[in-house]
C-alpha cells in the first residue's frame, strides 16, 4: 500500500522528484572533486619527499659543481649528446696528396690534412699518422705530412686521425692507399741536358743527354724507355758498339754508363759511321765525319806512337813524324819519302784509327764513357716551348723526369 501511495505521490508531485535527482548528481560531483584533490595532494607529497631525498643525498656525498645534478659548464651534457649521436668525437679529412689507389712516381710524398672536433666545433692542427709499410708506430704530426720513401715498387696506406687538446682522437682514421713506382736508379741516372729547338735551320736536330750522376760504378741503360709527353713519342735506348770498328756496322753491346758517363741521343740524324758507339781515345781520327751537332769530343788527344819506334829513321823522316797532328791521317804526296820506304810505310801503318785502337785499347783511360745514339728521324719530337720528358727503366719504373 505504501509503494502504491508513494508512486501516486511522485506522480502527483513532479517538483519534489526533480529536487531529489539534483541532490544525487551534486553528491557524485563533490565526491569526484574530493578524489582529485586527494590524488594531487599525494603526488605533491611524493615529489616533495623525493626532492628532500635528493637534497639529503647531495648534503651527505657533497657532489661538486658541474655534476649531473647541477651542471655548470654543460660539458657532460655535451659529451653525452655527442657520443649518443656521433661515433667519434673528431673528424679527419685528407685534403691533398696522392689520389686514392693512385700511382706515385717520386720518392717524396706529401699530404695535407684537415680535422676538427665535432661538438663543440673546434678546428685542430694536431694529428696522429701512420704510413703502413713504412712507419712502425703512430707518430704525431701537423697538418702537413711528408715522407722520403725508398725507391722501388710498393703499395703504402696512410692512416690519419685528428686529435684535440684532450688527446681524444678520431676513432675512424682517414685512409689513403697509393703505390710507389720509382726505379732503384731514381736520382742516379738523370736527363742532364735537352736541346729541343734543333740546330741551325734543322729543327729535327734535337738531342738529349742522359748521365750517371750516382755513386754506382756502372748502370746499364739499354732497354730503358724515353717518353716525350706532348708528342706521345717514345723510344727504347738501343745497343751500340763498345769499341767502334769503322769497317763494321755491328753494334750489339749493351750500353752501360759508368760513374759520370753519359749517352747523347741525336733525334734527327743517322750515324755517320752506321752504328751507335762509345767514344774512345782514338775516335778523333773520324772527327771530319761529324757536324757540330754531334761532334766528337776527343779531338787532339789521340795517342801517338812512341818516339823509340821511329828513332832509327832519318832526320827528315823523324822531323816530319814529330810534326804530324794528333788524330789526323797524314796526306802523303806520292813522292814523299820515295827513297825511304820504311819511313813511309811506318807513317801509313801507324797514323790511323785502327792502329791507334790496337796500341791503346788496353789503357784504363781508353774509353771515354760517352756514348752516341742516333734515331735518324726526319721530324721533331719535342715541343719548342714546353714539354716533359720521362725516363723509365726496363721494369717500367720512373728513373727521371725533365720539364722545361
């Protein structure tokens, strides 16, 4: 009955029902607000307690300035950021030097380096370098690095790493590989003289000289190659006659330069005696066969017969013999010494190239050390203004370079 009355009352009194519903909603909102306030209070208490713990820890262990709690110079933060992003604190670059996997034709090798600290950015001029194949240990260097390497054919690897004031280095060194291709005779055999404008009105009368300026007693150059850069013309140094025989064109001796010896290469002419050869004490007898372009150097020094060999002849004969110029074949008139045939025969037999060689070839000073080689070309091979001439040994390794 009560429920029936109540239902009726609510139906008959709608205002009362709305009031009761509002009170219930407000109660729920209040409860939520109180809950939020309680949570905020608890969080504040926890944070305060944590802060109190941190302060208490700091007091007890006395953390110095610049620590993880109060960093003053931020150095630790910078290091952490740097190390977290970059694999190395330093960076290194090889700015100049031999190309990667390049060929070097010089015993002196130079590099230029550049480096810096990444964070904070600071340039450096200090480096550690190691040339694999030459250095035994790392060594400190400036930005300019140079090596004087031994001649030969060998591959080297340069490792370079920048270094800062703290001693930190680039953990990944810059790398440069190169191969040295220099003859063991580099610096010993030199292109000593070049005549690239010809002689007189003959532009093809070019010549070049190659000289042994090293300490070695003898260096063989037959088989070596000469390369002219601009014309891309090359030739191999041939053989020659160690002792010239005018009656033969055979010249199969390999050219070897003694200390101070040379080979003169004549581009625009064929040999007047038909063969390449080495000058000697007696070649002056053939000086009339040569021009100023390829003149014989020993004129006037040909050994003469000893006086004892003609002392038995008449005063007239002896006087004539003593007046014969060195390195000259006497031009005897048919009637000269017609009544002293022994004197005449002596002069004809002893004053010529072959007789001079026969009596002089065993002397230490017989060989001049100066060779003459003829290419017999009718045109120029060298530029009249500037060019580069290379000399390579039989292994293809650079011996010398001449630039004008």
